[in-house]
C-alpha cells in the first residue's frame, strides 16, 4: 500500500487484492504512518524529534535495507504485526528473518509506548 499524505488517502496495492492478510497488514502499516505524521505535528518529545528527522529525510524503496531500518518503518511494521495478532489472531512476520528480529527487538524495547 501507499500513503498519499497530501490527499490523506491510502492506496492499496492491487497485487494484494486477493490476499486479505497482506492487504490488512499493509493498510495497518500505512495507518501507523499517518499516526506518526500527526504525532510529529502535535508533540515535541524525543520520539517526535526522531520521527520528524526521519520523515523529513525519508529513505524510500529504492534503498530497501535503509528503508526498513528507519525507526518509523520498524514502528509501522511492529504496529501491523501487533494489531493482527491481538485483534485478529493472525501471526504475521516480515519475510526477511533479520528484519523480523529487528522488529521483535523494537517491540521488546518499549519504544512504541514510550515518548523517549
């Protein structure tokens, strides 16, 4: 999916139209990005400052590793996994086990619920 910030629209990826889990995971991921944008605009915490810096210097899909290592991406991936597990009972992981380990560490770090 893709978030169009200007239009405030999430565009689902057509290739996921028959995979409801992947579709839901990507929509949750993009919703978390919208939350991040609102958080940065409304708070002045250490997390808001880090996220603002990443949003202002966003590394896109042309650098897949750089993209996935950004805190805002780890956060969005973690959010989608947590919601899928807690609300839908769906175990969902990143296809790359190294990236998944980073997501797991991010979740365990408590950064999702912390403003530090």
